[in-house]
C-alpha cells in the first residue's frame, strides 16, 4: 500500500512545478501539465538542458486554463509578474520537440518579451492546441501534451532516500525531489498496510524502486498503466532553486547502481492514463498488476 504525498503539475515545460492538493487527471496527465512550452523563434523547444534559468520561472494556470501567470522565484529580480489571457484561436505554428513536429498556438508578444528578457535569449510561448493528438510510446498506449514522453512520472520517497544514502557515502549532500520533476510522489501508508484481517500487509512503497514493477494501478477513480522507466538526463544536474547547473550528482551516483541496458541511468517510472479521474494528496495507490522490472 502507498499514498500520494505530493501532486505536482508543470504548466510550462521546463519551468518550476506547482504542488496542488487535488487535480483532475486528464488523458494527457495532471491538469494543465506541460500544456505550454517555451520555444526559440524558429519553434525549437527549450528545456533546462540548455536553459537552466527556466527552473526559476513559476507558472500558474487558472482552473479552467484560460489564464496563465508567469512569475520568478528570484526575489526582487525586476522582471515583474505577467498575467496572460490564454488564446486557443490564434494561428497554429509548427514546433519541434526532440525532432518531432507538432503544432503550437503562439501566446503573443507580451509572453515572448517577458521570457526573452528573463532567459536572455529570443523566446516565444506556445500552447498545445485543443486538437493535439500526440501518441506516446511505451508498454501502455497514451497521449501527453509537451511532456518528454508519457503523461505521468511517478517516484517513491523510498527510491529518493536510497539515492541520498548512496550519495552520502560519497560525501555528497542530499537532493530534494524537485531535481527529478515527478508528477506523483508516493510513500508508505502512514498507518501501515493492513489487510481485512488486520495483519500487516505488503508495504510495497517502502521498497526502493518498487514503482519499476508496477504495470497497472488505480488512484481513486483514475487508472494508470506503465509505459517505461524514466531515463535521466542533464536536467537532474540543475539546482532548481539557483537555476544553474551544479556538480555531477545525481548522475554520478546513479551510474553506479541504476544503469539501464538500453543506455543511460533510470530513476522513477512513467505511466499513461488509462482512465481519467480526480487525484488528491492522501489518496491510496492500489497496484492492480505487477511485472518484472526492466533492466
């Protein structure tokens, strides 16, 4: 048994996330997750891999998605706060995401000017069109907005605790969960896992990387299906509070025990939305089907 201890949505790809108490899980992920993306003037996606200052931009979307606010986590930065009326009727333009071509709706000159000044490079903001029909790969078919791949990224606290323990053995400081930008953070049930007869049940969330073996799970009325392991990249090297790259961690430590046969290192698991529904912090995560972890 496990419960949801944090729900994090990222309205603008690459920018800071916002923790919420509850949200509606749509076919494309948590409400408004990666609905917007910062691009170059040529329409090529921007992420923290090359633009780490994106981490300092804190976007918030209204419940209905009609308004977007861009602010900075930097105090007294002089950039101010931008409030946007989101448009879904402006002309579409081609945008590039990892070499694949999609459509985006440009959100206008005010957003472009704010982001260009803050990032120090010509930029524009686009939104996923309502007719966006992206198909994501992996074991379970699905869709997503401008996420790297699957709609939902899940990470357990026990996996993070193990990583921080191994990093401590290298005299490296612990990392917060925001380094890994998950949507769902799960932890052991605070009262333990008990069956109907009161006996102690399997506390799967206490096992590091147990999320790798989940193939189907329900949270409230929602259902998710496993797609793939989360292969980690240089974004994990970015200090999310400083908006700048730090040292070699966590990739250095992960390389010692989380190497993936297909290449890279893995940490956390990704899921497609099988059945939408409301999610709330405190919801129980019920695993309906287990499998073998990919190696």
